[in-house]
C-alpha cells in the first residue's frame, strides 16, 4: 500500500487492562472510532506515550492486530525509536514482516548524535527497507533537530517521504516548502499548532487528542482544506483547552482520561506512570467535562457521523 501522507493520522494510545496486559477490546473500539471519523492512517508506538514500556512481543501484537483491524482501509504506521542503528533496523524488519505499511522514525535515542551520525542513522535504516518513512523532527523533546541542510541530504532517499513537524516553529513549514517544494509531505505534530500549520500549508496532522475526539479533529482538517476557515476556527477554539492537555508531561494520563470520558478507552496506564489523582485529576477532568458539555455540532455535509 502506498501512503498518501496527508489528513489526520492519530498517534493512538496503547490500551491496558487492570492487570497490565494489553486491552485489545478497547484498543479495537478506539481504532473503529478513528476509522469511522475518516482518519488517513493509524500510528502505533508513539514515543512520548508508552511505547518505551512495551515489550517486543507486545509491539508485534499491536502491529499485527491493527493491520487486521484496518483491513487496508488506511495505512498502519509503526514508530521506530531505537538506541542503535542495528536495533532500529531489526524493529523495521519486524514491522515490515507483520504487515506495517510505513514507518515514523526518530533520531537515535538517548545518545545525542551529531548531524553526521544522525544522517548516517536515517540513511542506513532507510536503505534497509522498502517501506515509506516519515521523519519525526522534535528537537524540543528529543534534543536533536533535523535541519534543512540535513533534509537536503536525506532527500536522495526516495522512501523518506514525509516529516512530522514538531519544532514548534511555524515558519519552518514555509522554509521547507521554499527549499524543497513538495518533495516532503509535512504533517503537524503539535496539537496546539494544528490549524495554524494547516493554514501555512501542512499536508496533515499527527494528532493526540484525536484519540478521544476523532470527529472534531477530522472536521477541522476537512474544513481548512475546503477553505471554510471560520467554521474550522470555531471548532478549533472550542478544542484548544483540550488540545493543551497534549503538550504536558502527563499527556498520556490526560488523553486516557479524555478517552474514558468519551467512551473510547480507560485510565489504565503502565507504571511508572500512574493515573491522575486528587486536585490534578479534578483540574483535567473539569477541562474535559467542559469540552464535552459544549461539544460543537459538526457540519452535516462532512459526513462525520458514526
């Protein structure tokens, strides 16, 4: 399956049962809601989420199960976050064998590689697979920025096709377009900059709160694409307090609490994370409940009901 790197691609949370095993029932329920809302792909193993706590066997199960669930309706994209080039290549090989359609790749983890090392890492892994790749450029959280000069060198790798733009610098979208035209698809990776990024020419949105609010997320993308900016802005302004739950150390707990409130998941997280409690939970819950109580009516002509 070729990937059209555009639209809304949820970075889905990993669902757990109370005994810390994978909760495939609620996971599938959430995937079905994403598909019904019209997302363009499913991204597994988000690194700011709980991917680092998963075993290899658990990651493999999530990939194979998701491939079966989506049944080629949309691509399944596995995130690759590895400490060594060999580890990354092994993870890519497993994902490819299990039917993943594409990859999202971070620079090497933990060790702060320089530009030469980062380029060698991406290039070697890209040469090891036929799968299309989206580079995750998030220097704020991971300490390594993939610069425009680096993308120039990566542009010779045909299967490096897209960028998850998380630099927090909106002008970087225009810089990429000025330098590379349409060579790379650009997807916003920061929920609170999503509409701004789409208006600046981003092709899509790798989203977080979509896990709890898939229809509203897709509606914003579609309305912006249709030039119906005032309608999109009204939904986006309603959404912003909820989207801010994603730019937080406890984004996983926040999103899972939102999933619980919208009937698309539970609060179970994997330690060392713990569910929110006390005043912190009440504050987040209040934001979620206010959002649900004032949930906007979506335009009927976008075919978003499910």
